[in-house]
């Protein structure tokens, strides 16, 4: 199976929040290459773009966890 970004001939972009969220866990942690099925080149770029999107407040750092 090809990498998501190689398959569609695109690059990760911090402005494309809908696609970036696909590579986050329910607790909004960045998923590993094993789970995202991305190549090493695009995983590194994805991580940088996700961190930049978080810095710009386009993506949350953590998900809301209700206290019991």
C-alpha cells in the first residue's frame, strides 16, 4: 500500500486541517508511521506541519477529557 501523500501526489500542509486530523489519535497525539502508513519523508513533514498547525491554534494540543 502506498503512502497517502505519495498516492495523491501532494504534501502535508498546515492549512489543510481536515487531512491533518486523520493522522491524530482520539487524544490528539500524532500517530506513528505504522498506523498512518506514510513513508518516512512524508511522516517527518507531517509532524512538522501538525506542530505548526497546533502553534497557530488550528488544531488542539489535547482533547477535552471530562473529569469524573
